[in-house]
């Protein structure tokens, strides 16, 4: 019989190992060279419609009243549409959960109660119930909700978060857990998911990577291309062409973020958010 305490210890150890490995990649992202190419953006919904590809787009708010922006770098849009077509042929429908995020969108996402509270609960679980210091919470949250423009592929317009659904309307192609799960089940190859769910994750990943996208190992839904994360994960030392940008949707002009290393939510903000989350958790 499995020992529940041993199993929980294994889960906790795996979570810690994965989050520390993720933080090591964050440090590489901070240092990685970027030569922003200035490429503009294009609409994924428009491109999919024009190509006759069935694709879904989340209608939830990213945080507060902020609508999601389904635009990304122009040269990547055709790849996503091709992936959508291949999924249609497979009997699936690609759902884009998230795409480009402005700095303000990323800042607010990092403080979104449903996201922040989930990461806090897991970090307290990791610490045996102890409330983490702001520094510890920062270390965990930055892996899952980029707290710096330099490390956030969504702020570069080079990443998408995805789910996949059956084309016959019978529901989601299940990967073991839903989009934005924040636990030891979140890494792509988590040993704590069923074999059939791992197989599904890897089949979807193969379809994404066939068009040049690379998966972020610590989130089974996140894929990006031609940015620092892709170069690091594929061992390409050359400067990447996509970095964090401000985008003007009227002119379709992009400009590199002036201070890509500035924290979107500094430690005093994280400390205040921990206190707010604990108050929310104490409510009946």
C-alpha cells in the first residue's frame, strides 16, 4: 500500500525541484541577449477566419476588466494557423487562452487573486503550512507569472497559452488538469499525472513543435517561438529577435521596453498581496 505521507513528500520535493529549475531558467532569460527586430503584430482570429480554420479564443478577462489581446508577431501567425488546421484535421480545435500581454496586463495578472492565491497555497504547502517571505513568494511566482518584462514571452508577442477541444463538441482534449493549474501537476512531464494525460500533452506538443514552437517545461499550456526562452531551451546562443515591447495597435508599431529589468510587482507589493490573500483565505 502506498504511504500517503511518502507520496506527499515526493510531490512536495518534485514541486520544489521544478520551481528551482524554473528559477534557474529565469536567471538565464535575464542575461540572454536580445536584438529586437521591430516586427509588427497580426490578428490570430482574423488570420484563422480568412484561412477557414476553426479556432477558439477565451472570452474571460485576463484580470479585472482587461480584455485578452489575440495578436502576436506577424511571422508567427501563419504557424499558429497551420497548427490549427492540423488539429482540425485530427478532429481537434485549438483554443487560444492567452496571447500578447502589455506590461500592465502582466502586472495585473501577477496580482490576480485566483492566480496569486493558488501560488501562495502551493508555496505554503511546500513550506509545511508556513507563510512564505515576500522573497520566497517572489521566487516561486516569477517562474509562473513573469514579474519582469525581460523574462515574459507574452510581453514579446511571441507566446501563446493553449487548450485543445474535440471538434465534435464533446469537450476538452483532457491533459489531466485545466489551463492555469498551479501545482506539481503543471510541469509538462509531471510524474503525478496519468500516462494517458502525459501522452495527450506530448501529442499536442509535437504538433506545436512541428511548426517551430517550443514548450515551456514548467507549464503544459505555454508555447513560444523566436524569443530568449526558445533559444535557451534549444541551445541556440545567438541573440533572439523578439524581446519585450510596447505595441501601438493603431499604427502597428512596436518599441522595445525601455527598462526590461524593472519589476512589475516589487517586493512591497508582493508583501501586501500575501496579506490580502491570507485575509481572503480566512473568510468563511
